[in-house]
């Protein structure tokens, strides 16, 4: 296929993806003012409900603005031969393919991060601040940014360098080696994420002694879960929003509760949330997601290997010389329809898993405190109580509050 045709296919995918996203956002926004279902009438009082309406509208407008700027900038970059310009810069810096690729991605990622930083700054310090969510200091914001860059350079750069090396040494078979590398890395990160990455950004402490710990201890021993695997994280360092999650497997499994969650909820509600998280573990959701992500990576890399050798592929993004890194950009965009589809499937499965975890909490603990905790968390996060079903189908990894409540009461 000729590079010009591929170029226009890439542009079409970018534009169609953008329009589809905007239509969904609009559809969802049209239902912001729907009547609140009877079962959820007690989530907000009038004043808080109006605040949640303003929050949704503000975020909707802000995301429309930023995504429009982003698509315009991306298209301009394509039509003004931006990739060719960056490719030439990278080629001037070295003769080594691996160094060229690292410089190429380094420039593109650094530039796009610099462009998006004012928007994330505005979102944190103007929007989140105005609605009372923000606890991040400017210092933390910028230190987070720098830590993020360092991690991307070391981990992202390291993995990319090794994959290109595989490609140079083994040719079309590189995908098998790359798959092995990414699989090992994914398993390693899954196991040690809470030990190696989380401490770079947050403090984790074991549960404090007291009545909460005693209650958790009683529940944990009933279902056979080790109490020493429950940690509290200082989420309040950045935001008032609360959360909890299960991570790792084998000896590295752990439940993490945000300090904000512990402050916002009653003890039996915290226990219900904890029971839900343990449910994810007991139903082997962590292992399923891990295996699914490794399989998807393998399929993606295999398809990549079929295309990466074709020079027209990399030439499609306007560079004058074919290369692995240019082919990777073209592939990344051409693959969007497939990755959107797998995203839909993974969200669908994730919502099923949430019901299973809720059911586990109901079975081994109680349904009522889980319902009240979900309501409180929705209220504290100013959540949308009336999302559009199509929007939920595409974007939600969790069922809506109403859906979860109805299942829990059934
Ligand atoms: Zn869950």
C-alpha cells in the first residue's frame, strides 16, 4: 500500500476516534440533569446536588477544550511533517538505531508532556481546588512530574531499547522475545508495584491498633486473609477523593486503603469495602487480568511483527527513512480500532468482576454497609448519578451506583 493512502487512513482513524468520543461525551452530558432515581435520592442534599451538577459541567467543558486542542495539535504535527523534523533531529544526534529511536520518542513524549502540563496544572489547582478536592501542593505537583519522567526514561527507555535490539538481532521473530520481556516485566510490576513504585509517591503504613483493626482482624481470620497484608496510604496528600484497591499475588498480595476512605466511612463500611477488595482476590480477578494483559500483548506484538518490516508503514507518518520507531507510531494509530475493541471487552469483564466482588462482600460480611459506603463515596466524589448507558458501556470499569445497589439488594 502506498504511504500516502496509509497517511490518510491514519488521519481518518484519529478524526473518527475523536468525533466518536465527543459524541459519547455529549450524549452523557445531555443526561446530567435527568431526574435522580428514587433509590439514590438520599445521596445528595439539594446544595450538594447542585455542586455536583456544576462539577460535571465544568469537567465536561474542560475535557472538550483539551481534547480539541490535542487533536488539532496532533493533526497539525502530521500535516506539517513534524515526525520527519523530529526524526532528522534524532538522526543528527547519533548513528545508532537504538539511540535514534530513544531520542525520537524522548523528544515527542517530552514535548507533548510540556504542552499538556498547563492543562493538568489548571485541572488540579483551579477546577479540583474550586470544588474542594485538591490537597496537592505546587511542590508535590512538580516533584511528581519529575519522578514520572525519570521512571518513563528508565523503564520505558530501557524496554524500548531492548526491544529494538531484539529486532536488530532476530528480525521478524523479535515479537516472541519482546513478548517474553514484557510478560516478565508485567508480572514483576504486578508483584512489586506496591513495594517499589508506590513508596516513590506515597507513604504506606500498617493499620493502627484500635477498634477498626480488631474488627478487621476478626473478619480477616474468618475468611483466611492475612491482616498484615492490609495497608493505609496517605492519599490525602493529593486529594480528598477516597479509594481502595487490591494488588499483587502470592506472597506479595495486599489490600491498600486510602486514609481518606478511613476518615470518610464508618467502621462497618470500611469492612464492607475491604471485603469487596478481598472478593477480587478470592475470585482470582488479579490473576485473570494479568494473564489477559499478557495474552493481549502477545497478540499485539505478533500483529506488529507482520507490519513493522514494510517500509511504507513507517513512511506513512512522513519520515524520509523507514525505521522501527516510525513504524511503531504508525502501527500505534492504525491499531486503535482493535485496542478500542479490546478495551470495551476488558471494561465489560471488569464490571462483571465488580458484581462478583460485591457479592463476595455481601456473602462474607454484609450488603447494607457496602451500599451506604458506595453512596458516601459517590457523594464525596461528586459522582454522576445519571450517566448515559452507552457511555457506561464504553468507559466504565465499574457498574453504576444504581446497578450495584440493585444487585446488592436483590
Ligand atoms: Zn472492585
